[in-house]
């Protein structure tokens, strides 16, 4: 597996992985595919991922498995004005191709986020999660949680994530 910074050439692959993951976890919850994948959502995904990839402040990483983009991670400063970007980073999204769930790549991308906290000297992280959302990423619907990470350890340890 290769993990690298995403570029605009990865946009279609990122949108495909994001869409397949959405179909898997929302579909498991009973939502019809036509309600999950809409032309409006496809446009919003392309625009949102383009903005994230080209942002000076956000970081988008992709994982390549057997030459195919299989996972995506987006992270950066917190969206909430209640959180201090000098001490806090936000894990915006992790999406893994459902065919590859359970193989540790989502965990590897999560560990990359934890390493980002340590490398940047950030003590806190926030994310969006929802216990009602099936699937390993649990990246939607919104409740904001926070954790305290150890300051820049030599080997970052995965924190315990909990929604509040």
C-alpha cells in the first residue's frame, strides 16, 4: 500500500471511493441508492474534493492498493470557530472502498492523522461521527467530539475516539 498526497488527477478516484462507501453504509441502513447518489451530490463531491485538494490549509491523502485508489483521508484546521486551530486539527473524512473494509487501511489512515497531530504539535483533535451510521468510518451525521493527544510522541499512539 502506498499513501501519498492527493492531486487533482486523483479527483475521479476519490469521488468513486467516497460514493461507494456512502452506498455501502447508507444502503446498509436502508436508504435507497437513488437517495444516496444524486447528480447534485456528485457535483458537490467534485467541488468539495477539488477545494480540499487545492487548499493551502487542508491535507488530503490517498491510499493506493494494487495500483488502484482505495482510500481517502481529509484533515486540517477545525471548521468550528469554537476550536483553536493552533491546538486542534479536524479529521474531516476517511473513506475506504467497501470491498477492502476490515483490512486495516482505514486504521492506517487514522494513524496518519494521529501522526499529523504529533508532527504539528497539536494537543487536540475533533471529528464528525455518528453511532447510527453503519460502516467503519462513521463519518456522518454530525456530533463533534474532542480528544486530548499526547504532545509529539516518538511513536504516536492511536487515541481512543468517542463521540459526545
